[in-house]
């Protein structure tokens, strides 16, 4: 199951830079993860300073 980013995201971009497949992009209100591209590696979750990323 793909990771998801909650509304706790502060749009710092740390997760986007850490994603090896480029599945994270800026959404309307905060960064979002493309579930179809996410490979469930979890590297993004480890870089989020607010803990906004979890397994969906």
C-alpha cells in the first residue's frame, strides 16, 4: 500500500527530494504521493520533519 501525506505537511520538500522514483509532487495544499508510482520504500517518511507521512 502506498504512503500518504497528511495535512500536517508544511511543504518543505524534503520528502520529494528523497523519493527514488519521483512519486511526490506539490499539490494544491501540500505535497502529495502518486499511489501508482510509489514503491513503498518508506524513504520519504524518514525525512519528514513533521511526521506527516505514513503508510496509507
